[in-house]
């Protein structure tokens, strides 16, 4: 059986809805294959299925449900909920598998499917490859007999379970009374649960992005378009703003002046707080190769090792499990708090940040900017055919760029895992030099690929 992956990328399967690979047919076969893969023993197996607010979620949910039922699994539908809620409920309810239908921060035209094992963690690459190979086999011969077909039902208290779990992560005895918070839910999966959590903890919540219509998820709002949040913070005199993405597994913050606080700064804040409290497991933090050198230097000053990983919160989580760490994340706003969750959770990260603000007592502008990021420039170079990275001219250009940046800088060249694109990133003390290095190297790669 082949173990190569074609459908699965760095975060499940993703694409334009109703076009390959995000068709009802592929979703049906994925449900059949994943259902068979996670069936062990004669007990009645079940799968938990959640989604965000995209119109195409109805189609994919129905196709997956049919596939799982045909594989003999009972399907528990929970409707729109954050990705981390699906991970949490999969483990809490002792389901054999969890599924989130979402394309995260992408526009509504896209959709995706993420799978979680019974432990609530995203699947290993090898497991996804095995499921994909099974999808390409003769599934019809392996589906269950009529008397073993599964059933579908709805879990009506799923949102309430997640709300209580989220509130339970906030320090006991602490409240948000009197704190005015702008909360942007990106018209996505957290549009109900996130405002409820903050309000029940005492905050005055100014919600935006909480009117999904199937088409407006991430449109002009959310963590990838935080301008609306920043403006609302200034307009309402809020203490800070919180912006989630479409499936609420990432967080971007704005201080009371509307100045942005990215995932690196959030990691720094929580790491320093947890270190003071003796809560930082194994004394370290995991982050991807995209995290800024400023974060690495800040953590080094606190004698906190930074464990670099490949891009993708699943790889951060894998490193955290290997090293026994309880904190990790990405510059984009994925923050993983292993004491409470098995994947990135924007709402839980926000609550930890708010706990620090309550304890410190100073404005967010004074608390949440712990280091000055080094100039960092990223440029994408699209190509056709074979990757140009192995060409001699490109190799020479990469060596020249590294020499120009010197030991105080950093160069990262990586092919995208989902599209024919080479990502060129550089950072260093000299912003002009960094920009020139990236522009010249990207030009060389584009010419070589041309």
C-alpha cells in the first residue's frame, strides 16, 4: 500500500468548494475510508463532525456523514464550533474520530477537512497517507452490511460543553469585570461561543464579525483582516481587541491604541508569565521557523530554549509532545496551550493573555509588546513544472544571500506544501538589506523557473 499523500496538505484537505479535491464524491470516500481505518473491534464506533459557517459546509457535512454511516460509524453532528472545540469534544466524548469542516482563514469559496484521532490530536502524516491509500482502493467490498449501518444524531449541548471548558482555563477567582473588549469572530465558527465566554466572565463585549451568512466568513474581518478590529478598539475606547479566524484556532490582538500584537508577542507574554509561575513545562517553547528572531532573542534572555519546527501547528504540537512542552505556536496566531488543548485555540490564548493583563494591572500597550521584532520580509515566487530550488543558479544566489545577511540575519527558503510556490523569507538588523536580499533572490528564482 502506498504511503504517499496527494490530497492531504499541511492541515488536512483543502481546496475550492465543489471542485477537486473538495467535492462531495471525495468527501464521501474520505468518510468511508477514515471510518474503516478507525474501526477496531465490534463495538459501535462514532465520529464527531463539526464545521464553520461556509455555505459549502452543508454539502461536505452530508457527504462525510453518508460515508461514515456506510462504514458502520454513528455520526454525531455539532454544527458550527471552533476547531479546538471539535478536538476537545472528540476526546471528552470518547469518539473514535473527530472531523472539522473548515478552510480556516481562507475565503468562503474554499473549504477543508481536518481529522482528529480519539486522543484529540491531529493525525500523523503516515495515518493520513494510509487513509488516502484506502480511499483509492476498492472500498465497496469493505463497507458494512445493512444491519451494521450507522446512524446520525445531533449533540445539542456541544457549545455549552466547550464554553464551560474554556471558562475553566481562566484562573480561578479572576474576573473580567469592567474590561471593555472588542471581539472579532470573523463571521466564523466562534460567533456564538466566544462572546458568551467573555461576557460570562464579566467583560463588556463589543462583538463584530458575528453575523455569518454563508458567504462573509473572513471577509474584511478576522485575524487576517484586523483593520476593523483596530478601528473598533479606538472608536469604543476598549482595553484591547481580539480577532479570531474562521475556525477560531488562531488569534491576533490589538492594544488600546489599535497597535497589533502577533502570535510571537503572545507566545512571549505567556512564556514569561508561566516561567514566573513555575508553569512552563520543560522550560521551553516550540515555534516554527517563521517566528521572528526577536522572539528567539527575548526567550534567550530569559534562558528559555526555543524549539524550531516546520510550518504548521501540527508540527509544533508534535515537537511539544516529543519534548514535554506545554506552550508553542506560530507567528500567525496559532497558540497551543497543552495544559488545556490538543491544538491551537484562539479563545484559550486570549484568556491567558487577559489573565496576565488582569494580574499586571497596566494597559495592554505596556504589557503585550515585550520585544521589538527584527525586520522580516517574505515574498512568494510561483513556478511551473519542477521546483527551481535545485538549479545551480538558484543555489549560488541562495549562498550569496546568506553571505550578505551574515551571522546576525536569517534566510529561509521553503516550497509551499499546497501550491507551486517558493516562499523566500529573510530577516536581520538592516531593513534595507533584508528587503534587497529577498527581492534579488526572488527575482533569480523567478527567472530560473521561467
